[in-house]
C-alpha cells in the first residue's frame, strides 16, 4: 500500500521518540540485532516502569512509594527488587483532617491518635488496592513515627472495626499479625458461609475454601501430632498454625489435642467425620445454598483422615 504524505511525516517524527531511540541502541549496541521484537518489549517495560516511578505530574498531597507486591509468594522477610511495585498514597484526606478538629476527641487528647490511626489504615488499604502491601517500617518512614506506634494503632483499628488491615504481615503471613487466613476461619466458625466471607474480606471463593480446608487439616493433625510438627505436616507457616490452634481452643474447648502424656498409651482416637459439631454441619448445609464452592466438612475431614493414616503408617 502506498504511503501518504501524512504517513511519511508520522514515521519520521516517531523515529525521534525516546522509545525508538532506546530500541535503536538495543539493536545496534547491546546485541539485539536479531531480536527487534524482544528489544521493543524490553524498552516498553523500561518506559512503563519509568512512567510509574517518575510521573510528570503528581497530584498535591500525594507521595510515590515502593511497596512489596501483593502477590509475593516467598516466606522470607527479605525481598528483591522484582518484588516491588510503585504506588501512590494520599498524604491526608478531608475526613482525617476533621478528626483533628473534633471537640470530643480534642477534650480527651485523642484527636491526633485518631488521625494517625485512620491514615495508617487507609495507606495500607490504598497500597493493597494498587497491588502492594506496606510494612510497619513503611508506615514509620512515611509518618516519622515508630513502628511500635504504627502497629499499636493498627491493632486498635482492627479491634474497633473488625477488619484486618492488609499489611505485609497479615497478607504474607509474616510476624505475629493476625493473618487473613485466621480471620477467614474465625468468620467461618461464627457461622458465616464461605460465600459471605469471600465478599466481606475481598477474597476469592477458592482462597476462602482453601483456608478452611487448611484449618480442618490442622484440626485433625493436632489430635495426633505435637504443635512443633504441625507446620511441616500441614505445609503452613508456624504463626498461621498457632492462630488456627488458638481458634480451636476458643471455639472447640472440649476437643482433645495431642499431648506427651497421652501419646505413650498408643490409643489416640481420631473423631470420625460424623462427630463434627452440629454447628459445623448446619453451616455447611447453608453454605451449599449460597455457594456451590462451599466445603463439605464431613467429606473433607474423611479425606484428611486418610492422609493422616498414611503418615502414621
């Protein structure tokens, strides 16, 4: 097809762009002479990163920050550059400023604390919505206050609202924070259906079902093995196992867990699936009406039981 004058002008001008200049350097100077498509893709990624990290216009009262990616899969605290994502955080909102002026808070000298509590939680939710998670160190650097203070305020927020703040500790199961997994299981033990929990916690139905399944696995294993062995046997972080055990003791105080005193007898009974509490059985029936993905607790316990029997043998 014959090019028009406008097409020629466009081609000539496009060659003066930063994108084309970088592609040319990759092809002629960096050994990509046989891979122009790859060079184009690399340059596009570089410019996208540059645009996110160094935008020309940043709105007022906004800060750019590098956060750990929400989808990070590692178990260690250390991170690599590949695990970071650029996010934007509003320094302050009108609602938060109003907290500083509330007479009832000012009289009790709690205005500044309420202000910080609100913005710390909001920063975490803003980061999460943009694909990142913040640490207590991030909050400390952003605010100029201590990590201990930031953690204390987030715990207050969670206690008042009943919501788990999506910090790196809660999302990636690091540290002593109450994890999203534990909150999902707690809601399930309170007779909320998996479908309801998925909506309330902004999780997928598959993730909610997996957390409940993991809890049931820990429940059964805890009757045969010591607490120290459970993380490896269940394939879960130690702090998650501890939180699941705490929920077991809270919601099933009569359940007999493993102890060194009873292990020597060799007669360790494992509850049959039919012995699952009536509370759980009723909840499962309700779940099936609301969500096809809800777990059949009895069937799941039977499957886990078979796995445990194989491990014992």
